[in-house]
C-alpha cells in the first residue's frame, strides 16, 4: 500500500513552516511523497529534498497548481482518498477499515479553507479528535495508526547522515567518501572532559 499526502492551498508567505513540517512528518512516518497545491514554493521543495538527500529514502515533493486533478487521477488509478478533518469519523474507529482495504491512499490535509468538494470526494473523512489543532499532528497520528507503529522502525537508505540512538548526547554517522563514519557523542565527550578536570 502506497501512501501519499496532498497539502491543500499552500501559501508561500504564511505557510512555509507548517507545510515543511507536513512534508517532514509525512516522510518520517512512512509516506512516499507529498503533492503541494496552491502557491509554487520552489525553495520549500528544495529544502525538503535536501533533507531527503542528507537523511535518505525516496521521498518526493511534487507541485500541482490545482488539487482537483490530483483527486481525479488518484481515483482513476484505483486509490482511496482519506481527508483529515475535525468533522469526520473518529480515527480510532475508522482506521482499521481504511487499512483493511489495502488500496493506495492519498491523505489530504487542509490549508486555509477546505472546499466542500474535498469532503464529498473523499472515501473517508477522518477526525483526529473533534477539537481544533494542527494538520501536522493529525497526519502524524493517522499515519501512526494506519501503520500500527511499524513506521517507527523504518530504515532510510542512501542518506549521508544516520542517528545512532543513545540515552545521552548525540551519536551520528556521517557519510564521507562513501563510508559511514561516527561523528561521535559530543555532549558525552564534553561531560567526560569536564569530569576529568
């Protein structure tokens, strides 16, 4: 099952930070790409692709001026549309049914105002609580429930950087001339140096 995200109505000046976070969340939690509609934001797209280059994976960001064509193409290709909104069915109740269909999913997250046509064309209108919050948190919770936590174990290949989990400090592998070398735990080294003085 392939999952992509459609970010509706991106506004270059007002939404750069939140749309970047939508892209990063989608990538980190298992989506294969994001469609951006609204303003064409070349810098934002380059920034996200730079993250992909440094941290790995095959995530893609694609700009499309009109969102309607994306919905039409997705449905013609046999996929389903999942719209995240305050007004849909509770995520905890409906996600098992969405997962069971095993069709490719286009997850739609809103912009300034979501047209009623999106609600009508969605196969699933899904509510992550019925309270106001962020499209980033809605996307994260939905993907986590859709993948049943397996997205937390993803391995992103071909990146230039990789974090080695550590209870203290920062351990990072850095690709240098094709080889991954340990950058080291700078926080731990600094603490050890202080303690030895």
